[in-house]
C-alpha cells in the first residue's frame, strides 16, 4: 500500500506501536508500548489517550525532532 511518490513521509513522524496481551480491540482496550523511531524514546501506555499524548508530545515539543 503506497501513497505514491509525491507523499514523502519524514522519519521524524514515524512511530512503532507494540500491543500487549491485555489489548482487546472489541472492547476498545489498547495496552502496550509506543516508540518514536528517530529518537528511540518510548513509553508504555494503558489507554489510547496515553499513546496519543506521547506522540503529540514528541511532535509538538520544540527541539525533540532536531535531536535525532
């Protein structure tokens, strides 16, 4: 699946999500770990809001993306 050659995606916006055994998508429960690929920073999360908060922090904190 590709968006075509025009849509380059910078590595600074790449994250890996790893879901734990407690994850139950049918109940909207997502538990695991999220890692920012470029910096290697990661956190464990117990809610989707926790994962999104970490990603938002990485993408909006001045200087974090330049540390790569």
